[in-house]
């Protein structure tokens, strides 16, 4: 029985079903996404969305949706569902849905009179190909299936409208047709696994409406082109597979290929397995720059996407996510493969060279600190000896680079603390901008930067000492750590006991923010036990929610917990009260670190709030952020790597305490 299952009563209630999204991805960067009733509510939704590097670095919606109709005894029953201008739904195919589940692949079961139709959608794991299998599970007489593709041929962050430039012609290919609506795009192949007849009936479907874009203050109407429909005669027990790709395929292989892809999928039959499947959605492989000819999968560059549907590969997200998405699920090989790619970017940056890999924001000042933290988690898994062999040089090189003040955005001051200028440009993970300025202008001495710096110095010294490293280097690291520790307490501790979020000459941020939790959660803390408990208690009282830590205390000025409305309004709320699950992961680690098993049941109860999310928003994964006030609705991107990662890492910590 599927863990993620929705019955007819929910599916026919559009107020509930339209809030639940479905996301499936491939490791080539392609994705397929809609709602559980297959009605697109975002411009980012689409049956077949792929990167097209020959055009730009964005994803492109090739096929927005594929409507199926069942024809029996001359009557046509359209199973599709679209929202049009004014909130009008047509057709109303959701009323035929009997059940939807997301076990291995998203599966919808329709009942039309005596016909029971099962639809399954899957993406080929290492290729830009979507496959949709339709099976007639029951029918009293022969039926005809009609499939209508709604074509977009556009960037996922744009909308399209009827236009004279569109090439609406098609060409026949083996088992299907091919179309190329605009000259800059490649050919789109649409093929089927069994005999069909294509009825050319070109029409623009106008004024489709995406209410989630309206909520975000963006344009929300578009026109989609339907070239006609594929007609397939079927009877009970028959199946047909529709596939779309940029390459043609031998259609006789489709049945075997579809089943092969199903067999390698992890069943989403419990909370843990569902999260692991969600973690794999962020895996992304790319052919190295300059490579000639086909490249084997194990020779490609390995990445972690920051989230779906609009995030790219970002350096900070990569290093924060890496331990949870790999080590916590016993996938050390992917950790090493991803770190190998990331290390190229780090050395390119340190050597002043153009990046040879596609990782964004490698220049941000805390990137190296998070990289060392990720390597520290690796050492817990494999030991300091193996870590030293694999990454000892990288860790030492990064600390040396920072300590010699070579970083363009980071300075080591005489007091042993790191300093950055964030007045004009955001330099931390709290990076929202409004009117060209940081919404939260964190500048000067940043609390998590310096907690991470102290932790990095201590970890590096201990790793070198455990492996017979140079004693002078070790002594210097220890001396730097001691200076940083003393200055940290002097700089960040407030008279109330919590920590300043940042301090600059003449500026003290007295707001209670969650970034202080890192000074408690990290293995090496610059705070003593009493100070750590005080900080943890402040976070518990003022920041903790069932969905993670708030970005600002309700008692602080400017508290804005609801991430809704136009872009400018959401920019001001982004880090001023919303709750983030990944911060909750570090909070729970701090709880277990300070209170050990006495807080274990409390941490386990906190996880219940995340398990509830499996059935809401993007089913089977975790949204980017949540409102800071009840009922804590999920907002932003439908899937966010750091959130999934930290929940998995927390589950691993719970298991370790249970043993």
C-alpha cells in the first residue's frame, strides 16, 4: 500500500487537491511537475521541463500537459483539467479520478463508466525523456484513447501567447511525430509504443490561468498550442506508452525501458524512504566543460541542485546539504563525487581562475567555512585518517587562504574574528534584496561566520594532530582558535544571554535571530556550557515552530511571518519571521548535544511536524520555507535541498542516540 495516497473525496475537492503538487526529476536536470489532479497552477509546472544549454541556463517547458480522453460508444470523456481566465475549470476530468498515489511513480486511476484507466508518469533517470503509461485495467468493450499534448516551448519563468512566429507544422517519425515551434529550439519527438493515428487539428488554447503566479504578483495567463491528438484503439489489459524527448527512440523498446525505470525507483512506503527519494531528486550530473563525445555517467560532474523548480547549483546550499543528502543515507560515494566537483570550483576561485564547473556563488564569504563543516561530517562517517587523506590538503589550503586575507569578501581582523562588508550587497544566507539593498543588512562580524571559523580551526588542528601533522601548524591553529574564542564571547554575547546576530562599529543588532544556534550546534563551540544552554533556551522560547526556527523573534521589531503577496512584500518577509526546517535541524542537533537522551523524545516529536508535510504542498518532499505563524503553511519553492538534508541528518542523529 502506498504511503502517499489520496482518495476520491480529496481529489474531487479542488480547494484541497490544487494545493498538493507532484514533482519528479531526472539526474540530467529534467523534471515533471503539476498538482495531484494534473491541473497546472504555476508557470513552472509542466509534463516535460528540461534544460537546453544551447539556448541558455534556464529550464524550458516543452510540454505543459497531456490530456487524455476515453471514447466509448461514440461518447468522449475528457480526463484533463485546466483553469482558465476568471477561475473557470474546463474540462472537469478530476471528477473521474478514483485514486492517486505516489509509491514508485505518480499513478492516477480513473473510472469512466465501466472503464478503469491507470496513468503512470516517469522520467528516465539519466536522460531527458518523459514516459506516460496508460493501462486499461478494466473495460466491458473496446475503447479509444485520445492524447492531446499542450505545447509551450518556452522558458519556465516566462509565459507564451498565440503568435505568428510559431511553426505549427509537424513531421512524421517512426512511432510518432516531431515538432519544432521555434528555430532556436531543438526538435521535440512525441512517440507511442503501439499503433496510433494522429489527427492534426491545430488550435491555441487561450487564457489558461495559474493562480499561484497571481498570488506572487506575476503575470498569470498564457496560451498553449495543441497540434491535434493521438488516437489509439485499446481493450481490457492493453497498455500504451507515450514518450517525449529531444531524441527519437525505437518504440519497441519503450515497454522494457519503462519497467526498467520503475524497478530502480525506491518505494515511498514510509517517512524515511520518502525523504531518501526526495534527496535523490537533487542529484544532478553534467558533462564536463570542453568534453568531446559521449561521457560515461561516472565521469560526469556531480552536483546538488539547491531546489525546484527555479534554483540552480549554489555553493552554500551544496555544502550545507551534502552531509544530509549523502552521508545520512549511507551514500559516501556521492559525497566524494560531489566534493570532487566542488573542490575544482574552490581551487579555481582561490587561484583567481574562471570557474571550470557550474557552481554559483562560490565567492560568497562563508562558502569555505561550510565546506569545512561538510568535511567534518564526513570525518564522523569514515574517520579522521581517511578524511585527512581525502581532504586534508583542501581544508588546510582554505584556512590558509582565509587567514592570509586573500578572500575578496572576508577579512581576518586582529582580534581573531572574521569580518565582511554586507551593507550594500548581501553576504550571508539571509540574502533577500529590495530596492537594490539587502533587506537584512548583516555586516561586520557575523555570528555564524565566526562560530564556523572557530569550529574550522579546531577541527583542522585535531585532524592534523591525529595524523601526525606539522606541530608548528597545529600550534598556530590552536593559538588562532583561542584568540577567536575569547573575542567571540566578548563580541557577540548580550547582557540578556543570547547572541548578537552581527556587530559593526557603532551597530549592534539586538534582534533575536536563529543564526546564533550554530554556536551551540557545532562540534567545537566558542561558548561554555552555561552560555550554550542560555542561547538554546532563547531559540526555544522565541524562534521554535513545528517547521523549524523562525528567522526573527515575534518580540523583535519588523516581525513579518507570512510569506505571501507581491514580490516586494515577500522579500521583506523572507528572513524576518518565516520558519526554515534546515535551521531546525541544527537546533535539534544542539538539543541532543546539550541535553543528550533527556531531549530525545522532544526531538522525535518535532519530527512529526515534518512527516505531516509529506501529504501537503509538494507531496513527498519539503517546501523552501513556512509561515512563522500558525498554521505554518509551506511557501516558496516546492522542494528545497537544505531542508530535506537536515531532516535526514536529524533522523540519523536520533538513530545514533537510540543505539
